[in-house]
C-alpha cells in the first residue's frame, strides 16, 4: 500500500481488497461457477462462520474438487480476481473470427465438462440407491441456461464437436442442453426452463435400474429385451418421486419422454396434447441426439440428415408444428454441420441465421481438395465468392465418413475426446 494512504478495512463483492488480500480483487460467486484454475480467497474469521460459504483458501485444481465442495453442501465462495475484471465479467469473445470462435467454444466446453462430471455423479449415486437432491442438477442447469441464453449456437456447435466416449452421460447433458436452447427459443420462462433442463438431465435415470447386459448390448435387441428397456421411463418416475424433492412436471416429463404424437410410444401409449410439453421437447432432443451420436452399433448421421429423418416422422412421432419449430430453432444446417459451399470449399456451420436459414455463418476450414486451410469465419448471407457470386451451401457431409477431425480443422486444439470416462 502506498505510504501516507489511510488503511481501509477489507471489502468484499467486486471491490479491491488492500489490507488482507493484497492487490487482488475478490468476488463472491456460486460454488457451481467454480472452475479449475480459480483461486479461493483467504477470508477473515467472521466470514468463516457463514455455514454455506466455502472458505478453504487455495487453487481449485479439478472439476472433481468442485463436485466435492458442492457435495459438502457449500453454495457460495469468494474467489480472487486478478485486476479490475475477471474473465466472467469481460465481454464474451466475439465469434466473428476463428480465434474468437475458438475462445467461445473453449468457455462453453468448461461448462459442458462440469455438467458431464455432475451427470456422472448423479447417475452413479442413483445406481447405488443414494439419495438425490434438487440443488446439484439445478446448479448445472443454471450454468447451461446462461450459455444457451448468451450463445446458443456455440453450445450447439460444441455438442457436435465433442466426441466423448461415454454416451450414457453425454446423452443426458446433450438432451439437457438442447432442451434448454429449444425452451429458451420457444419463450419458456426462466423457472420453467430450469425444471425442463433438470428433466432433460435426468430423463434416462430409470436406466440405472436396468440390467447392464441389456443396456450395453451391441446390436439389435430381442423383443423381450426391448420390453425391459421400455421400463425405464416409469422406473425413472418412481426413482425420482421417492426423493420427494422433484416437482411433478419433472416427474411427468421423465415418465412421458418416449410417448409419441400418434400414440405408438410407451409406457402408456398416450397421444397428441395429452403428452406434456416438457416431454414433447425432450423426445425431440432425445431422438436428435441419439441419431447424431456414435453408438457401438451405429455411426452418427449428420445434423442435417437427422433433421431430414425426423421431419419424415412428423405427424407420427412428433406433431408437425412442433417438429417445424425444432428445425427453425436448430436451423436447416444446425451449428456443427460440415457443409460444402458452391465455391468448392468445406466449412463448419457456427451460427444459424433465422432470417435466412440457407445462409448461416460458417468457419471455412478446407479447400476444394479437402486440404486444411487457415480457418476463417464467413457470413454466407453477406460474403461473395472469389467469382463475385453469392455463397450457398450445396451439400452436407458426415465428417466421420471422411475421417475428419473437425476440432483440429477449426484450430480448437485437442481435448474434445474425454479420456477414460467410464
Ligand atoms: Fe429414454
Ligand atoms: Fe434418452
């Protein structure tokens, strides 16, 4: 502290602290927003008596550590913030450049990874028969709602770039994320959106009650095995209702997520608007994620192809109007789609364009011969080809069929495959 200045007491919130905390700022945040790399601030003894406040000073080293802190019942924490702004206060990275896009995806990935870790913890606890609480999924969903509100396309792009090796958990996080993006665009209010997201995260929790032999079977199921699988919506409903902390609309959504518009679904064969709105949203997101994910017995289809297949199910599995709203939300070429342009170049869709769905914003990453080029973000609605023509998408491709690693092509580096996630 400069000589001659009067000593002021330490302050908290977004203020600089000079007596106890040195030149750093400290800031109170929910424990759910802790991420590895943050430093828990040293607190005065008075603060240590606050029961919900985590006060063990030092660095946060892993997502597991955050989960442990959450598991111990702490909800808030003071962290050190270098300089006048912390990264969570800074303007979001602009996604108009490949570097900006890479930064935005990296931020989204941190939230996704934390959600994935929480999904594993919840499902493992459920499998052991441990008690589940409402707060843990709620905190995960809050983070994803923020992301879905500020940057829905980055979240959708991330879902398609990540090829993690454990479908059980990624599927829960993907369905939750898609449901929140969809719900936000359909004008669902914040309180309902939170419960929709929780229903998405927990929709398949009944599978923790199924025999692993049936659940993990590679290849087509025998009719009697399918009958076993069909138990999971009701098992999930029963498991969650026993906890006494989940509202009824979450329970109903879990029970009805395999019901179909024409009554051919299960467990009850209900139809049309007898199916609750949360369950209708979950079933769209569930089918879309299953189609676009790698499974032991099938490869993924491209997002464009998935929407084409699902559109063919309208009026049977999905109400036509709701299917069309789903496509409007994701775009004809959803974020993460690999497309070929009329210039011959290849690009990944990074932002859909609701005013002009056939001309999204893309990141051009390969030349006509599929050789990597410096990734460049291009707005197809305004940019022109070298020949002065308007850009257009002429084809949508499946990257796996061409053995392409999209994260590398986009300059996102490694880390999009989670090692050893079981
Ligand atoms: Fe399911
Ligand atoms: Fe599912």
